[in-house]
């Protein structure tokens, strides 16, 4: 997907244990098998939805800070999906799983959710490479498990649509584009900034696994 | 389209002469009639393209600063069109009109184009209402002339597609949404900020007419 010696590929390799822990987590395997407990899924979706607006904010900033029209197009398309198809998926799940209005609008946050929010906000205060240093691992990990589970066809939409949103050529092309943008932007960073984005990439990878763990707590 | 006493409707009325000068300009009438001189259209498109990237930046900031998911969705959808369909329209026109590569990438800017760039950048440094105070008049004026010319069906795509991009229920719904967002955001401004966004709205309306004039210079 990316050239061998790109920063994105190097960072993925550096964090490969944590990466694999997330992409092969019991949560995604049960999602693919259609055996995921509704309580586990409901808790996960409530928490995820609590920072999807902050994620949309960060993607808007990526549109703004992308240095080329191609980069702006990449993130504009993603922002459109995130705020429409993906948003209605949450709403339909909340209805089908009977999630209370208070949990949809203003849930008590897990520590892991607060860490996600903090990472997203911190990234948004930086430049383009800072933004991509959290968007890339988040979306790439979701692509990796989404592709792995895309052959399983669980019966319920709550399971199948979450897989469909994170697999297929459209989403794979998006993630490949984010990796290209990240590698190009990282090529212009000084050593301190490179350390900062590399560190944040790693924290995001760790957090993805921890977030799946938390859903079973 | 908006309640009688909304700020958006009031500002449109306050600048109605300049508004009408833009929306009934010779440029849009010749566009609808299919009689627009290729030199005039080519010059206009080259200048317009020189700030469409800055416009996409501003729309990305609108996605980021919109306080609700509905607002983020509104601008994410527009950003997607602006960076895809509208972008390819420019590229195909540049091919068909034989525009030189240097004029596509880095043209000598008209004074009016520099004023557009300045307004867009100034708006992007402010809050949500500041951003909308330039996006709303720009898109609303284009909707008004686009709707007026939508019954004319000029034969060449250079004319017909520019009308199609600025008319129809999708674009009308977008502009109505921007007006609602602007009115809601303006309702939370203090007097000084209200003056600032009102003034900028007026400058944008004036500039739209001046930009059409400049195409004939």
C-alpha cells in the first residue's frame, strides 16, 4: 500500500504488536461472526459517537490545511461520509439497541474516550502532519480489521454495516491517500516535529486496542 | 427562503442594488444565452480558479467550526462537490478554451481576485459567523442568478454546467442551510462582531458585481 521505506509503513511496523492486538481483537472477530453481545456493541457505539463530532472537526481542519486540491478532495469526501452515512448508522443502531437519549447526547465518558478526545484536539492544534498522525493510524487499523472481516457476512445491519463502512476499494483508497499525504507532509518536518507525530501515531495505535478492551469491562 | 426578520434576509435587502447588479449582470445573461465571449469566460474562470483552493480551505474551516453535526454535514457535502465536480469543470473548460498551463497554475491576479482572497482569509481567521458572512452572500448570489438562468439551456457545457452547478434543489437547499446557520450563529454575536460580519457581507456583495465587470475589462 505504501513504499517500503515510508514513515507510515515504518511506524506501522514499529507498533506492530499493538496494531495486531487491535486489528485481531475479540471485538472485531465477534462483530464478523455476528456473535457480539449487544451490551458490548451498545457501549462501544455510545462512546465512539461521543467523539465522532470531534473527529469531523479534525477532518474539516484536514480539508483546510491540505496544501493541494487533491488533499482537500480526499478529506472532503471522507468528511461527507462521516457526517452522513456513518452518522445515520449510529442513529439506527441507537434505535435498534434501545440506547437512552442521554447516552446518545451526553454519555459518561470512559477514560479511553477522554484520551481519544484529547488526542484529536491536540492534533487539531498542530499542522497538517499532526492531524494526519492521528487520522492515519485510526483509519488504517479500521481498514485492516474491516478487510479481514469483509468476507464474513453477519446477518444484522449493526454488524455488517460497521464492517462495510471500513472495507472495500473506496475506503482502502482513502486510507492509501492519507498515508501518501502523511508521508509527504512528514518529509518536510524537522526532527522535533517528527518525534512528536511519531509519538502520537504510537499512542493512537495503543489506544485503539485499549478502547476495544474497554467495551468488555 | 428565510424568515422575514432574519439577519441574512435583512442584509440581502440592505445591499439589494449591488445584489441585483451581480445577479442580473451581462455576464450571467450572456452565459444563459450561450453568447458569452470565450475570452471573457476564460479570463473569469482563470481568476475564479485562482481562489477556489482558498475557498475550499474556508469550507473546511466551516466543517471544523460548525457547532453541530448537521452544520458539519452541510459544509462537508459542499466541500466534496467543490473539490470534485466543480474542480473537473474548471479543468475541462481550461482544456476546451486552450488556457495556458501558467494561467491555470499561477495567473497574474486581477485586483478583484486579490480582494476575494483577502476576504476569504480574513473570514477564516474569525469564528463560524465570520466564515459564513462571506460564504453566504457568495453562494446565495450564485444561486439567484443560477436559478434565473436555469430555464435557458445553452448548448455548450462551458455555459450549461456552470449554471447547473449553481441551481436546482440541491444547491438551493445548501444555500438555505447556510442562511440558517448564519442566522443562528449571528444571534450569539455581540454588537461589534455583528457590525463586522454585516460589513463583510456587504463587501462580498459589491465584489461579486465588480468581479463580473472585470471580466469585460
